[in-house]
C-alpha cells in the first residue's frame, strides 16, 4: 500500500503547502536562483559548499556532455 503523503510548508518560504515533498513544483528553482544571485555564480556556490562541508566536490568524468 502506498504511503500517505502529508502536506507541509514549501521550503522556499512562500507559505504555501506541498503535497508531501519539500517544494511546490518549480519552487526549488526559485531557491536555486536566489542562492546563485547571492553568491555570484556556480563557481562561487561550489566554493561555499566545499568550505561548509569540508569536502571537495568531484564531478564524475564522462557524465557531463
């Protein structure tokens, strides 16, 4: 039997409820865009994440086209 999803507040902060996930469809992109706008570009975001986690972000070879 499938699990019953519980609505919860969207993690973007819009105040609306999801159908059980973290974001309303498309709202994860809104958060991503706001983060990129704040840090400058994807290279800076990578640096921030690496500094925060203490782990280097490795991109698998052959998966980027």
